[in-house]
C-alpha cells in the first residue's frame, strides 16, 4: 500500500513533467538536467566523461539518479577514470519513478546499471540495491558486498513515462571496490609481470636461435671447400727433431770410433803373436 505522500507527490510531479515533455521527441540528458542549476556539477561530469552521450544513445527505458553540487563533491574527488565508472552506476537501465518503485514486490530489488554492461564491474559492483523501509523511505545503495552507505530518494527532477526518469538522491552511490580493479572472487586479475632477458649460466654463451650454427672453438677459419695446407711444424717440434738428429749423428760417430779402435787392437795382437812365434 503506497503512502499518501508518495502517491500525491508522484501524481503531481508526473502531471507537471508530462506537460513539458513530448513522448515522440528525442531527449538530451544534459539539457534536461540543466533546467535545475543545483545539479550543475553532476551535469558537467556527465558531459566531461561522455556518459551523457551513452545515455542519449539509448533513448529508451532509462533512469538517472542525480545529486546536487554538494553531494557531487564525493565524485569530483575521485580520479577521472573512476568518475566515469561512478556516474555509470547512477544510470539504471530501466524506467523507474516513485510510483513504480512503490509497487516493487517485497519492497526490495536489484537494479542493473550502465556500469554493469561495461565488463569492468566485478561481482555485483554494477548493481544497485533498492529498498523501501517501514517509514516508506525509498533508498538506493551499491549491491557490492561491504557497502553500507545508502542514498535516499529526494525528489523527481524530470520524467517521461516510460522512457526517461531523472530523480535526485541524497548522496552519491560509490561501490567500495570501484577504481581498484577487478577484485571480486573468481574475477580478479593481476598485472602481467615483465621480466628482463634471461642471463645465461656462468661459463656459457647465449646463442641466437635464428643465427646459423656456431662453429666450435677449435674449428679452422679456412674455407671448408678449399684445399687444406700442410700444417707447419711448431717450434717445439723443430727443436725435438734437431735434438734427435744430433743424437743419431753422435751415435754413428761413436760406433765408427769403436770399430776403428778394434781394428788397431787386432793388428797389434797379430804382430805380437808373429814375433813370439
């Protein structure tokens, strides 16, 4: 059962806004919001982040939750890329006004936002949880786990049933994990680790896989197809050969001397025997 306040206020606002909108005409979200100067900061953010262009491109069944300049300070304090994500959270992909919200079964619902369609929302970060309390107060909060803050419906700014609805809420709806990357369970991502070139083990050299096979250290630099030249004896080999030749010459000389001495001894012995005889 809707409260008298909700029913009366909704009916009055719908009558006023229907008088200024044509269902057949396309809307421009920034032009509509500019009619209310207290939303100047929020409207400027929609233009700067180009979220306004995405809203205007849809032109069907959309609800924008706006905040006044004071409450918009919570958004302007964020980095530029996070501002766009937060603004997308304030765009519900369906038409809602107080009358429709009051008829929600169970007085609670999960509402899909523009941020949910970007692929950057982890878990339920791109959803808004709507609740209506026992005092008939309508509230909105991020559906992300750990979110405790809620924002209350203040008033209807403009609407075009069942095409466009612009409603003011008391505070910006900022999911606690937004701007911190995908941190939900199972959806987490980590930055790739970039490592430098691998250092080859000590005593080895890295070989380019695309380079021709390297020749062993002991390979000759000569052309493999050309004739091979005889190896020149090393100085050590020359010295060894000279020593061997000298030893051979000395041995021959000694042998000749011994043979000469033996001949002389033999002759002298023969003479002695002849004399005695």
